[in-house]
C-alpha cells in the first residue's frame, strides 16, 4: 500500500506539470479577410508578430514598423484555411485575439451566415470579432 501511495505521489506532479502549447509555437490572428475563390474562399490572415510587438525590433529595411504578418490560404472555411497556414509557418493558429473579419462584396452578397456561424460556435473566439463588408 505504501508503494502504491508513493507511486501516485510521484506521478501526479508530473501529470500536472503542464506541457501545453508554448507561446512561440502559436500564431495569433488579429484580423481576417475573406474573398470568393473558384472553389471555397480565399482567406488572408493578419497575424501578430511577437518579435515586433514585444519590443524585439520589428522594422524592415526602410525603418517601417512590421507588427503584422500577412498569410493567405484557400479553403471551405476559416479553420481549414487556418490549419493550412499554420502548417506552412510551423505554428498553431489561434483566433482568440481576433478583432476584425472583413468580407468582400462578392462574399457578402451570397451571405456570410455560414462563415460567421462556424466562427461564433468555436470556443476559441472572442466576442469582439467585428464583421465588416
């Protein structure tokens, strides 16, 4: 009995140590652009650049500040396109810091309910994601 209690006492802290996602392994999307494609949608993701946001420089050759990284992808919904961008940049895409989603007139004329419904049902979303046409 003492050996079992000792084993549990040693294993529990290891299980609770939190080997979660590191912040460097996560790309935080702050804005999303949506346009029609031949099949599905073209998505443009504005991803916050942690190097420039936390004071790590973030200036290009001209001295202009680069606080956003723009990446494009195609997909049927925002999550498949986000997964493709995440795979391309080697980071997990996180939409929890999203502030704005911009729909083109072509997308808006067909209706945005399906796209917005998928976004609002995802628990990672912030209620502050503002849709704009």
